[in-house]
C-alpha cells in the first residue's frame, strides 16, 4: 500500500507527507547506525556507497509522493518508523540516527528544503511502531511560519 500525498492545513502551517516503504536492509527499511559503523570498519569506502544507496531510496519516495513540492520556510520533520514485529528489536537511537541524516540529505537534494541546517530544519520528532506488514518510514513535513 503506497501512501499518496497528504496535505493538511493547520492554521498557518501546511504539512506534506511521504513514505519510504519496503525492506531494503534485511527485514528493515533502513540500516541502523551500528550496521553503518560496522560497514565503515570493514572498508571506509563503504560509507559513501551506503549513503548513496539509501539517499537514493529516500529520493525516490520523495519524488513519488511530493512531486515538485518545494518550500523556503523552516520545517519540523515528524518521523514514524514502523519496524517488523517479528525478529530483533533495535534500539530507537540506532534506528533514527542514520535515517534522519540520509532523509534530510535527500530532501535537500530534491530541493524540497534549501538546506538541512538548523535554519531550515528547526526540529524533528520520532515515533516508533511495530507492524506485521512491510516496514516503512513516514515523514511529515510541517512548514513553520517565521515571526
């Protein structure tokens, strides 16, 4: 089941949503920080390959669900990580640490946000759930009015 563009108006704030769905790293959606560090230990060049691969996965989901959406406003990113109910349960910090960075880089590369620095990415939230279906990462982009 693919998520379609979700747009809602919350007063002065607009939210758009995209979903990265599927098991791209074993039975998980994205690798954990520990897996990434282990790959770097095997070969330092693996880091760039890993990043390129998972930024591309995020980029494809952004282009599919958001089209040509762009904002120059600051945003708050709300992440929902759905992990498989069966199997090894990962530490929450290991789940989001790497995914956050790769997804923010993909948002920047797709020009959804001008940059992933604190001026444009003001904050983020993380929610974790377990699913019997495919794992996914849902990202809600909430535009914030500047005062």
